[in-house]
């Protein structure tokens, strides 16, 4: 992701129910749409054996936020 045009940030999460999710932040809608399409293709091609249903892609605008410390898992 970080090498894609307009990349700003990326977060991956594992929810309490075991589902996985991610949030990608890009400089503009065009960059975000292109990255989402590419990521969906990657997930389908590389994780199909682990999927129990079709991946859900949602898009939206950032309304507000704050920069803080980066969290390192396991470190």
C-alpha cells in the first residue's frame, strides 16, 4: 500500500469476534478508489482459502482526526 500514489496511512485490526478489517487513508478519492480495487483483488487472490464470505469494501471521507503515537503490536 505504501508505494501506491497518494498513500497516507494504513491500519489493520482484528475484532473481538475474530473478523479482520483494515482502514487505508489516501490523499484523494481517486487514489483511494484505485487502492481499494487493488487491495480487494489481492485479498481475493491471496486469502480465498480463509474467507468465509465476500470481502466488504466501504468508502468514506475523513470528518476529523488526530495524529498520535503509532501502536506497535507485540513490541
